[in-house]
C-alpha cells in the first residue's frame, strides 16, 4: 500500500471509530455530572422551616411542608411577606426537586408554585426514595430573579 493510501485508510478508520462509538448511557452521564462540581451546590441553603428568609426588594419568606416529609407526595408551602408584614403573591416561584446524591435521577424540572386563596404558594413534591432531598426555589418578579435558595431535607 502507498503512503497516501495508508494515510487515507487510517483517516477513514478513525472517522468510523468516531461515528460508530456508542453514546454514553444517560445513567452514567448523570453520575459523571454529579461527581463534577455542580452549580446547584453553590445555591445557598435556606433557613429552616418556619424561619424568616430575607427577600431583597420585597421583605421575607417562610417555608414549611404540610407534614414531615415521607415517601409519597408532600406539599411545600411558601409564604411571602412585604416590609409591612402583609402577605403578597405577585412573585413567581418555581421549585425543582431532586436527590443531590444522584442528581438528575429524580429531577422534577422547574415547576411553578400555585397560589391558593390564602395567598400562599403551594407545590407538590414527589418523594420516591428514602434519602437526602432538595428543593431549589427560584423567586422571580417578571424576568428578574430575586432569590434562589435550596431546601435540604431527609426522608
Ligand atoms: Cu434516588
């Protein structure tokens, strides 16, 4: 075989290897992501249930579950108050639940809280496995993100 022919075959071979290499399983990919530094880990952890969390330009918020979190669906409630201690519901709040130890496996994606007739924000959270869980809260006013925080809890 000529030098040129050999180089061509080598090139073709490399191309084929690249093309037919099977894609990594999404399972192993999520584990890889979990082991790398994850941006979610940099989101500050909120204060415990029932405590006031300052919310810039608004006032503060308080969160709690409707029951001790356990397997099944629990309801996360968030109440937002302004500086005059009035309950307000003009913000949009999204919650994203997952297990930090296996990030991506139980990711709910961003789900909007719904405001009930008391002006409280409610979000169902599905607990499908015992272990450590988180809900990432994002508070928006229009397009502007006012606050992001993580609720951590164990089931
Ligand atoms: Cu899990």
